[in-house]
C-alpha cells in the first residue's frame, strides 16, 4: 500500500507522482476520502486540440487533489453560458478506506450530456451513497462537443475522430495501473454510464481497444447500434464561425485550430430542416475513416459487437418508465412544441431513421407512427395526445435497449441483467421536477441518478421514506454486481430473484418501484420499429 497516513489529507503515490486528497463527510454523515482533479493525460491544448490524448509527464512534489478540476469546455444547457476549460483531462477518486483486508472493486462513471456537455465532479454527481458500501468510485472528465468528436478523413491531419473515447481509454489504463495504490483491485473494474455516457460505454464494449480495461458494465438509458453521422459537421462549424473557404479538410482544420474555443462550443451547426425534424445530436462517436494504432471504432457498433471480447463479460442495462417526458418538455405550456409535431410528423421518428431516409420516406413513416400511437394524423394532434407522444419517445429508448438485448442473446456468453426504473416520487424525481414542476408525475430521463448520486437538487431524506429505501437498494445491487458479477445483493436477494435475460417470448425485467418485482415487460408497439427499420434497410443486430 503506497499511501502516507493522515486522517484528513492522505497522500498516495501514483505512477505519475504523489497526490494529496482530503477527508469529507457525506449527506448522511458517513466519512470517506476524495482525490479530485488527478491528471491522466497531457492537457489537449494548442496543436493537440482535437487530437487523441498524449501521455502525461510525471510531476515532482505532491499535487493538491482536494478540489475538483474544471469541467470540459461547454455551453451550459440552462444558462447558455460557456463554462469549463479545454484543459480537462482529469479524474476523481472517492474511497471509503485506503486499507482493508482485501482490495475493493472499482466503479468508474462516465457522465452524460448529449456528447456536448457534462461534469465528472462530485459537485454534480456526489458519490456519497456509494461510500456506504465497500467500493471505490471513480469519475472521468473527457472532452465533449467538437473537442471530443471532431473528425477529418484526410489521414495526414491525424484527427480520425473519437478523441473523447480515446480520453476515456487512457483514463481506464491509468485507473488499472493505479488501482492498488488506492486500495483497489485492478482486476475488478466496472464501468457505468448514463444517457450519452451509457452510449460511450456501449462503444467501449464494441471496441477491441478497451479489452481488459474493465470487467463488467452498466448501461443506463443510452444505446447506439449505428452511429448515423450528420454530414460535413466540421465544415458547417467553421462556416458558422466565419470561414469563407471550401470544404477542404486541411483548410477547415487550420481555421478551427485558430478559432476562439468559446465560440467552438457555441456554434450552431444544424440546418433549419434538421431543427424542424428535431435533430439535436451533432458531434458524437463516429466510425473512423481510416485505421490507426489507437482506432476505437472501425465499423458500426452492431457489427463489432458480433465478435467482441465484451460478449464474455456480464452487463446490466435499463431505462426509466417515462424516458420520453424529457423529449417533449413544454408540450403543455408552449404552443410551438405541439405545432412542431403537427407540421413535421417526422419529428417523432428515432434519430437513425431521420438520418437514413429521404424527406418523403420520413414524412410517411412519421405519419404512420402518429397513427399507430395516437390514432390521429399530424394535423389532428392536440394536448389530448400528450401521453401517446411521450410514449413514442419512451419507445425510442426501449427499442434501442431491446436491440442491445437481442445482440447479447445472439452473441454473448455472459449474463445480461435488465431493469426498469419505475419509482414515481412526488418530490424526489429531481429532473422531472426541474423540467416539469410538481404537477407532472412520471419517471423522467435522468430521474434514476437522484437515487444513486447526490445531485444539486438533492435533499436529505427521512430514512423511513421509500425513496431512501430505494437508494439503498439501487446502490447495493450496483455495487454487489461490481464486486461479484451478480446484482442480487444481501439487501435485495430476500425480496426478489433478479435473473439474467433469456431467449423466449416473454422479456422479463426487474421493476424498481416502491417494491422490487421481477415481472414480464411487454411493449408490443416496438414491432412497428422493427418494421420501419426493415423498410429503411437497417438490420436489427
């Protein structure tokens, strides 16, 4: 064990130098150590902007790691202010004890934020609840938006794309190399992510580069079987910032390297047609256009998953009952939201169909989907159809999730556990309350994270409340899975037997509500999605 004893500010020797942490008290008064803002790669500044991460030089002396580092440069979704820094390749480690009889499992979190924004620090995702268990929690800061996902086809520029995924892989190598220094087991690492962070976990499961860097994975409400890039994003971004040249990779890159970084994250790259169709994902993972030694994705994820190393490791995956709520914020209060669906029925289609089909096909498919879910054509839509349209967007998530399950059933030799988060609290579904207020009920996208993390809206619960019970159950299942590959923890095993998915007509799910129940999960309307993908020439797995 390579740490110097101190009750309040322990010092740990890492592969790159010494780090000094601090001791904190959690929301429910438990104590733990934090090491925040540990660098794992060279700062991606100057000519390194957009490039894959470079090795970090060791430092001398002891580095103060008692406070979180800056989040990566981004445009905040609510305030529309630019926040963060280009210098953001840092990770955060939270550990209950630096000495124990046997080393602890590690859980490594990859935050979400539409690939454009997000924060790895405890200011946004405080791991206090995890520290009630014997586990090490790590979170990774990685580049987002154009900094993390810009790509050029010209091999001489050395920017094939997926820099953000390469950041995460470099961080995972650092974590594995340093696990023992923090009382962790380098052979027992679980990665988990939410929303776009879950998609990044999905990409790492597909990529040979990640083999051996983690041993289990948890995917929460984010799955991409295809990547569906928008064309000419780099050229669009440059033009938006004043570039007047042609779409020549080397010239576009030269312009973007000189651009003000604050403008790079503020540039609106969508065409009016894309906005009308509800296309809202721009820079994201891509199939790299040429092979390099560190290439992460050289084919579509669904193709790579057929023969992936990750078919030998167990995973948990799931989503929330009312995922679609977040996609229709304002539906009841802002008439333009409803009008958008009336005028552009293709707005209800999943992202992949919006990218792969032509305008006429999209309109026809959108009308078909509205007819199927709402029994109404576009022009007849009204506030009465609120629940039906919410359900369409919920089905988007579950169809992607089901495709992942089908892939696992076809190709994996390890268990796949499926949950649905269904706890509808009046006051503790914190994202639903943030976007909808107290009047709307349901289990919104992101609501489950309030039951595993202390977030800015979190408040201390009376321990008799079912919300507190749910926090204890969620964390114990996730940590027990991380420790043993089986999510049936001592706390939950007496209540329910959560079995892995199996082939057969009934899809079974662990339903996480006030009670834990292992029940049948029926979404017959998903058949329409299969038909539409077939019509578009897209294979399911």
